[in-house]
C-alpha cells in the first residue's frame, strides 16, 4: 500500500482498529474506486460520488463503516465480494481486530461479522447496514426502474423492491397548506407595534426610541394526521404509509400517527426514533391488534372523542388508509366520519382496493364514510402516494 493511501485514509502505518474514526477525503474515495476498476469492477463517477456521500452521512466513520459503505455502493454482484475484500485490505490495511470487523481472508465470503451473523439468523441486517443499503439503492435507481417501482403494488413487491421503494418514499415531501397562527412574533414589518422590543431598544438611548419595531402573526403549517388500518389485508400498505409518516416526522413536519384495527393506538413517539427499521420493530411490539380484525367505526369514534379538540384533528389534514372492510355497524363509522369532517381541514381516504379499475365502494362501511371524505384515492403503490401528496397540498374548495 502506498504512503498516499495511508495518509488519506488516516490508517497510520497501514493497520487500523475497526472502530477508529478515519478522515476520508474525496481523493481517498476516487483512488479506492480506481483500484477496484483495475481489479475488474465496473465503477463509474456516480458510484464514486454515492460512496463519498454515504460516508459523509455517518458521524466519524470507522474502518468497518467504510468497508460496508463501499461494499453496498460499489459492488453490485455477489461473486465480486472476494475481489472487493482483497482490494480493501490492500488499500486501507488489515484491521488490528476482527471480532466485529471484516470477513477474514482468504475466505471473505464466510459471514463472521456481527452484521452478517444477524442477517443469517434473522434475515434482517443491523440498522446501520440497512441505512447504508437504502442510501445506496437511492443512488443506483435509474429512471426506468423508478417508474416500474412507482406503479407496482406494495403487496406484490419483494423484500429488495420494498427496500428500494423506501428510498423513494423518503423523497416525498409535500408542501402542506398553512393557516393563520395565534402568536405574534418580531418581524421587519407588520401591523402591530412591538412595545416590549421598543422599550428594550430605547434603553441605550436614554428612552428615546430610534426605530419602531413591529410584530406580526406568521402562518403555521397545518398538522398532518395518519390513521392506518393494520388488519390482516392491509399489512404491506400499512408499512409503506408508516415509512411515509417517519419521513415526514424527520423532515420537521407536525405529524401524528395512529394505527387502527380492533382499537386505536397512537404510535407517534415510536416513529420519532432515528432509524425507520427500529421504529417499525418498536411499533410491531406495541400494536397488539396487527393482522387482526377491523373495528374501524369504533376506532374513528375513539379518535374524535379523545383528540377532537387536539391539533391532531382540529384544523388538521387527516389521511385514513383502509380498505373499508369494517366489522362495526356502518352507522357508527358514518357518524364518526361526519364529526371528523367537521373538525378537520381536509380528509383524504386511501383505499388499496381502488387501484383496481373494477372496484366499486359497495362495502357498507366504505359507503357510509364516503360522503364525508374530501378526496378518495387508491393507496396501493407509490403513484397513489404522490396523488395523496397533491391532494394534501391542494387548496380547499367550497362544496
């Protein structure tokens, strides 16, 4: 290994501990990608840029982080893993410890790292690796593949396709409508005089005001509330909308998320977790009626009774995702939806069954709810999620 490689990678004498943070520069990424190209890997500028971006999403990456980021982003065929492992050790130097590090050479395909052992036992990689894989999928997606994934039903997707769609869901960031706020705030211009600011600013000038500070009431973004049916027929669609809720929460929007099956469960705090996979696992342990029956009318009545005066309902954008196959009395659902529509700014209903052109809302529960809905949309794929975003951002028209 050359001296320049060692200096750029921060590996010192060519040997680095797995957890030691390394300073990775753009030159390091370019030279490492060049070495892989010389070993026969097809790596273009896009993959090199994605590798550099992935590393800088991490806080002080160690040798293990660099290894997994490179393998996820730069290697697209399993039989090339041994070539990548050999080039990685040559470029960055072998690690001083291997209990939780790189697969040992000359048998790099044998899973000995903690991440790979977990994947073999449970089929689920660690949160850090899953996050890197999602970022890599987002960088690799080409327009034709994006279009195919957008139109494919969530229920028909493989695990690999769902991971790629998760990256596309994170791109959805609708511009939610705003409403008049309640509190006045200092501003450059405004209809109200800032008396407190005026007195404070006049202290250095012996009480003589030099300017007249103003206050105004800035608009606030309307809150978004997701009510997600988690009955047996809704599993794939519920997971996709939970991912959307997680993305909106972490984009800084005011979001409340509820699941409904046999009863209503608030899962907003679980979705505040940094990693979406950890959040979904937490929700899976909290929601005891997942894949159960549907008591939609009782759940919606509970939502209005408990949160009718809360910002989760009053003046909010409410999105309900359900197929409408309710075991409750349809009159209960109809009355709950009537009360909800009076309090909410807009009610959008996503029904995955509506993705079929032959669908008719003949189920009693769906028919009872339909008169109180502002937008009735399919919810079976990413295209329908984009339509939902447009419906949320649209101006409300008078009936």
